[in-house]
């Protein structure tokens, strides 16, 4: 499977750095957060159509490189881990696209294979996510799957600034977790904050997102996936691994609000 040339890699890195400025996951000096603006009512997250799965890598970095190549072609690619952290059978696979029919997905996959971008592929139907998704209306099971999906990323490195989901920054991780459960979560932490329905921390449930202000402006700049019990999973910053964190100390001081996306009638 071909990798980008050094010149392509430099251009991709430049794009990732620029996009990261908009996604926002930086941890800055301690400041008192400004009051959060009231959030609009939650909008239903659209469900994904048919997607394409390609690759099976032992190293997250190799899945990230393939994802970057697909992102450079305008494809919304994410990778996911199958198997628990530390398992010798743990593999990283890449999924991308959102197609109305199996035929449309297959045609795109065949064109990418002919161009040498991917090799073997598999068409994933809406009812066949990597983790078994519950039937509509089973909110508790959906929340369980969101947490399980997030847990599969523990120990994965925050790669190359991660503005695309190829190497996860904070909102790239949350987008991927929802996307792998068949829901189209927006890309940036600001969009995610605006899209959900506001809930108090005491009412937040596992699978909801928790947001923080870690900049000077008192605005959204970091996000994680709530596990319950004042614990969340997040991609902290460059050089760190995706990890669990307690919502105490620094993070409680900079907590901006929680959002839920699972109260729409379609769920």
C-alpha cells in the first residue's frame, strides 16, 4: 500500500496544523471560564449510509497514514481498534465514506483500488457497524456501545496534531466514536458543543460529551467522552496517549458544559 511522499507528507502536516487551530484541543494557562451561552435544542444526528472498510494494521500509525491519504482525497476517514489494549490480536482498520447504496460504495472503492490508494476492502452496511449496534429506541445499549468504542482507543497515541481523525485530536476522537456507531457527529469541538442538548454534569450519562475551556477566551477548546462517575476518555495533547481522566482539579475548574445527542425521536 503506497505511502505519501515526503513532499506530500509536509503538505498534509501543514493542513493538519491549520485545521487543528479550528478543532482546538490545547491545554493553556489556567483561566476562569466565561459563562457558557445557552445551547440550542439538540438536533437529531443523521445516520450514516454504506461505508468502506480498508486495511488491517498492527500499528495505529499505519492506519493513520492510510486515513491521511484518504483525507487528502476529500474522504471522511476514521480508524478504529478491534481488540482490547495490549492484546496481540489488536488491529487498526480504516472506515470512510457515506453512500446511499451498496453499489455506490463499491464503485468508489473499486476506483480507489484501481488508483492504488487501497487494496482489499469491505462494504459496511448501515446495520453492520464494527461494534454490534442496538435496534432503534434502545438508548441504553447505544450508550454502552459508545463507551465500548471509546475504550478501544485507550493507549492510542495522539498522532501528528490529528486534525482529520487520521491522528486523533480531542474532537477527532469524539467524532470517530459516534461515526463508528453509525451517527454523523460534526468535526470540531465548537460544532459538537452547539449541536447537542445541554445537560448538567449531575445529569450527564455515559456516551455524552463533556467540554472544557483551556484557552484565554473562555470558549470551547477541548472535549471528551463521559463514562459516568466523573470520569471521561479524551485525547489530551500531542505526545500523550488517549486515556481516562477524572473530572476533578484542572478539568473541573475548566469544565464548560455537557451535551447529549441521544434524546432525538429517531434514537
